[in-house]
C-alpha cells in the first residue's frame, strides 16, 4: 500500500521546474496518463514471464516518465524494479510491483487534481 503520509509528487519542485506553466503541465500529465498504463502492463507481463531484461527496460521507462513530476514514491519503486531486472533477481519484484501500482494510483489521482485546480485558477 502507498505511504499516505508522503505526497505522491513534489508540487513545488514541479511548478518551479516548469515555471508554473499549467498548460505545459496539463500536456505532460495527459501524456503520462496515456503512457503509464501501457508501461505498467508491459512491466507486469515481463514479471509474469520472468523476463528480467524487459523488467529493467519497462521500469526504467516508467521511472523516467514519473521523474518529470518529481514523483518520489513511483520513481523509487520503479528504480528498485529496474535494479532487480538488471541484477536478474526478481524474488522481491511482485511485492514491489504492488507498491508501484498503489503509488501510481495516488500519483494519477493527485496529478488530475493539480490539473483541475490549475485550469480552474487559469479561467
């Protein structure tokens, strides 16, 4: 389960890095929300097959996408999975994958709220 005491992303860092440009942030969020489910599906399928190389690649891609939002919990889970894939040891991957999924749900929810609030403020 995701850590409810820790934010899913660093809003201040995101706003600073992207100059509080809600239009740009909205575009990035839309792309992420479209791409993340596919990456998670690929990652889950790779785990089921024991395909360590694909686990490494998919987790790396997801980590990069989430890092655009300073999404610490997702980035950290993806990094752990990436390293498991690289090392060839997937013993702890199922539990880390569940943590990643929970962290992603929190991130997706919070990004949607950010965009909704930003669009409301821009109107």
